[in-house]
C-alpha cells in the first residue's frame, strides 16, 4: 500500500471530470435527471462554459463543470462539482464559483438595474459520510442586518446502485460504482497490515464491479442508449478508476491487465460495428445506398440502435422522418 501522491490526486480529478465528455444526447439525459429538467435533445443546444476564475488572491480557481443549455433562444446555466470526500468549506467554494460565473454572465443585463443570476448548482458526493446532508447551507448577513439564505442541493452518490443509475439515465456516472469501494478500502487500510487479506478481497470486489459495469455499458451501446464514443469513455473511466484503486490498495499488476483486456474486448467489436455503419453512411452520401423499402427500414433501425440523429437517419435512408419516428418509440 502506498500513500496517495499529488500526481495521483490530479489524475483522479482528470478521470472524474472526463465522465462529462459524452454525447449531447447522453449529457442532456443525465442533466435532466440530476436537475429534474425536461430538455428535449433535438431542441436544445449545449455549450461547455469557462470554468476558470481569478480568486481574490489572484490565483486561478477551477470548477468542475459549467454548462449552458439553450432552448428557444433562452439560456439556462448549470454548475456541478464532484467531491470524493466531505469538505466543510464546500458551500463557500460553491458560492464563490457561482458568484464569479454570475458576474461573468452579468454583461448581458441592461443598465437600469444590475441583476446577476447564479447558475443552478449541484454537488455530487461520491463517498459515504453520515455528516453530509441533503443540501449545503450558508447564511449571508449584511451590515444593515439583511439576511440571505444560500443553499446547494447534494447528490449522495453512494445511495445509488448501478440499476438506479441506469434507470434514471445517468449513464456517465456508472464508472463511479467502482470508485465507491474506496471508502471500504480506506476503512480496512486504517486497521493496519493485519487486515491485508481483507484489502486484497476488496480489490477483487472492485474488479468484479468493474466487469459488471463494463458489461452494462456494452448493453447500453447495443440498445442504442449510448454511442461508440460514449462507450469508450465509460470503459476508459472504469479501467482508470480500477487502476487507481489497485495501485493504492493492492498493486496487483495481473488484475490491472485483466481489467484492461476485458474493457478492450468489449470496446473493439463496438468500434468495428460503428465503422461498418459509418462506411455505409459515407457510401450513401456519395449516392450509393439503394434497395427496397424493407431494406431501408432495417438500416434505419440499425442506425437508431447506434444512436444516430433523426436527421442523419433520414438523410441516409431517404425515409420520411415521420416513418423513422415510429421506430424511435
């Protein structure tokens, strides 16, 4: 067992943030669940916004994720922070992030009255901690006695199993099921070297969870819920998170290689299939997909399963959008 280095912490932070670099469809579905929204995938534009701000000490501070959804010309702003452990100062940082983003956006207001809008915010706590409440709270008290209550909702990720994550279409968060085991491993580690066998068992448990989540990711791909690049992100995160846990608590090279081989086995066929379909699309763009209506319907169904947009499917098959929509339900 080795102590966590600064390099490992930075690497872990990169892995966690990579979970949001998914397709528009998957990202919107997740945000709808996290914030109880109902954005339509085809009618909503998504923009990743600036997440770096200058602190009062002239240092650069970085938030995890700032997004803008645009629907009907109206912007909606969101901010998410991923936390591995409880942090008493988190509510202050959330206010600082939110206020700085609000100042950045305030240039769109008129001169009659200064109005700034704090983005909708959420903190996702991954590891179990009984001190974490359903929301973070802070009270702002001004010199004139005016008081303002400020709060940020919390997602207690440890209360979600893989089935619930899938049910609520929060697919990018699936790999965190592997990371949840760090809490258990830390508890065993604190007991000392006499519990080394328990730690090895916990690492093996993490490997089993990694395999289950990877297969579920592949099933989502097969069902057209995520595309090939989404699957790649999920499998890559699973492999990287297991590698992080293994290096910190087990350092079994053989297990690491087995997980890498497993994710590669699941991903390679998906890449090959998507390349095959994209080849057909290129052929169509050059004027080459022909055949009877039944054949076009089969192609449309396949493209739906691979996550292609309604517009792209209509372009490829020359089928009316109304007909294709029937297969989407």
